[in-house]
C-alpha cells in the first residue's frame, strides 16, 4: 500500500525486546513519500548494558537508509534513549534529516507537532534514576511476554496478546501517568494553535480527538507493534502490525472504508493498547477521519 507518510517510534534497536521482524513486515506492506522516525529508534541506554543486535535489526537500518536514498523524505526526531542525536538538530546525515521537533502539514492542511514526548514526561524529566529502573523492569516484562507468545503459539491460540500492554492497562498508576502525559501534550499543541500532536515515548498507541485537537501516539515496536500512517487524502490511521500480518484482507477493507468496524481478535483484551478513556467523537478503533 502506498501512503503519504509513515510515523514510527520506539523501535529500540539494539535490545532483545525489539521486534524487528514485525517492523520489516510492516515496511514491506507500506511505501510512503515521508518517513518520520519519532525517537528511541536505536536504544543507546540499553546498549550501555549490553548490545543485542540481530540480522533483522540490521535489515531495518538498511531498509530505512535505502528509502532515504531512493528519494523518500526521512526525518529522525531523537528520543531520550537516543538523546546523543539531539546535538545534531538541523543537520542532515546523508539523506536523513535530524530535528528535535517538526511541524508536519497533512494533505488536508492540518498542522501536527511531531516530537518524541519525553520532555512532557515528569518521570524521565525529574527522576532519571526512576526511569532507568522502570526501563529494566519493563524489559523483563517484555521478555516474559515473548515466552508467553511462544507458549500461545504452541497451544495454537490465535492473535497476539500483550502482557506489558495488559499490565499497563490494569495498573492504575500507569494509567494516570498516561493521562498526565497526554494532557500536557494536548495542552502544548493547543497553546501553539496546532491541530494535533504525533508523538511516542510511552509505548501506548492512540489516535484520538480531544476537544478539538488530535492526540496521536505511534506506540512502539517492542510490545504493541504499531505505526501511524497518513493516507493521500490526509486522514490518519493507526496500524497494528499483527492485524495487517494475520488478516491482509481486513487491512485492505479497513483502508478502503472507514465505516468497517474491526472485529477484535480473540484473546486480545480491548483497551490493552489504547487508553481506556472513551473517545468523545465517533471513531472506531484505529481509524479516524480527521476531516
Ligand atoms: Mn522514550
């Protein structure tokens, strides 16, 4: 499928948790004019503790460089796990532009602020040590999830169930933390008179209108495997990798008509990726008409 733009964040290359194969499948399915990499693409934090670099992760880097070489616009917005790149704001490395943040204008003229978002996360901003401990705990959870997934495959249970996603949706503190993060970003875009924000960082994918602005989070490629795409008419869609992988016909139908309501795969708890807060406008999971 060809789309105008792809937005991905939190790939965490260099870690065991990185689901590079799923990302490669997604990139195979989606071609675009623009590719925005919204932070934590390479995880230098985790690589201080030990590098886990697979051939698939290498291929991810090669595919991205190849897209840039072939005339796609590729922009890297560094996150906190690749903050070393932040020194290079405004510089282009070959065909890849580095920006701390960027205002993207969609095909239908809406202005979205693109940034990783850790600046709006009170935990990483003021308690770096806490963020590092949280990061180690999170990695353990993700690894436990990989084991669980293998078990599910052995037992032939359909779909992909995310333990970390489930835990996040159940833990009250995590939920209020997500709310605080979203609220401060929504406040920021409203102050700046923009139509929305597209960010990452908290590994919780969302695409939701909130009082006149749109909050979009790309999710991650460690746990939920999600990306956001902008279609040629300017509408945004949240793509979940396991859905496009398992049911390509559904993905095509979903792209063709926003009126089609997806049937959640069995065993996938609703609200495990998205915020459990109800959406104020009529928009079914993942797809929103931003017009
Ligand atoms: Mn981050």
